[in-house]
C-alpha cells in the first residue's frame, strides 16, 4: 500500500540530525510537510529553517511529552519512528540504567507512539507508519542490547501489519547498515569496521521515502544487505560462524 508524498504531513522522531534530518529534507523537497520531533531545540530549528517543518521539542521517554507527540501524530499522514540511541561494549559493563534508557527510546517509544496514532489513521482509512530498525537485527558483537531493541522493533512492525487497524494503513521497516551520522559518537565508540562501508543518511532517507511510495514492507540500505538477512534466516548457524570470523 503505497502513498504519494506531495502534500502529505509526516511526524519524524529523531529529526534533529542524521537519518531524521535527511528524511525531513527529502520529504520537503517533494512537497511534504514535516513535523520535527527531538530533544535539541537548536538543531531542530536549523532543520526547520531549510525544510519549513514544524518543531516539536520533546523527550519521547517522558510520559507527558509522549502524550503531546502522540496528539500531534494523530493528525499526520505519515509517522516515521526514527529516534534511537546506541551503546557499544561488553554486556557486563552496561548498567541497568543504560539498558532501560536504550530500550525506552529505541523500542518502547515507537510502540507507544504507533499504538496511539494507528487508530486515527485507520479511522481516516489513510496513513503509513515507518520503523527505522537496523541490520543489527541479525546480531552484532558488543551491541547486544541495541541489536535486541532493533530486532524487537522489526518484530513489532511485522505484527502491526496484521492488526485490524492496519487494513488501510501501510507499514515499512527500514534496515540500514552503518550510516555516517552522529550516532557513533553518541554511543561512545566510532565506527571502526572496514566492512561494510558506511552509507550517507541521505541514501537512507531516499530509500525510506521510496519504500513508502511503493508500499514496501521492508527496505535494506544498501540493498545487498538483504543477502545477509536471508542467510541469517535460512542458515543461522552458518551466518554466525561467518560473523564470528569477520566480526
């Protein structure tokens, strides 16, 4: 179930930088109207300056802020669940607070926002929900909790497609590889793998919006990552032997 983007309104979480900001720019370029959600007002204002978007400063892990964002989301045509945070290191060195805060933003916020917005879209018999997951769903060394949050988000998206309210609402899950964004600085460790190469947030944004227009259920960026996902699904033991060798 595809959607024409010109004239459509879209609520984008995590819109202050990276994939979120790039998606807002790409949407505005084709005549869409972004609502920019994030915690950094200064950066959101800068994104709004060149996209014409509306700024909504909010912390999605705060219940009161979530209510405000959900109310705004009930009026849009497109919901893009993009906000997220990373963490890298051995599992034993991660605190309980680290785990809770990561899961709250990466998973719970998207679940709660979708739960609130989907019925409104269903009532209008029009809408589309995007979930920005990650190829980390296949499992990544020293990113166990992050990978789990993104795998759960992918499973949630797949399940939402079977909800009665989703009968007239499209859903797309985007699974990028390594993306050249402030994400790696925020997680406390730069991207240090030679392979796969990093892609730009603009590449992800373009693929995301194309997926919405074409009604794709899943979009991998770059596209060759579908091979890794298929191998993981068809032969997980083989996949993990290869992953263990190459990291």
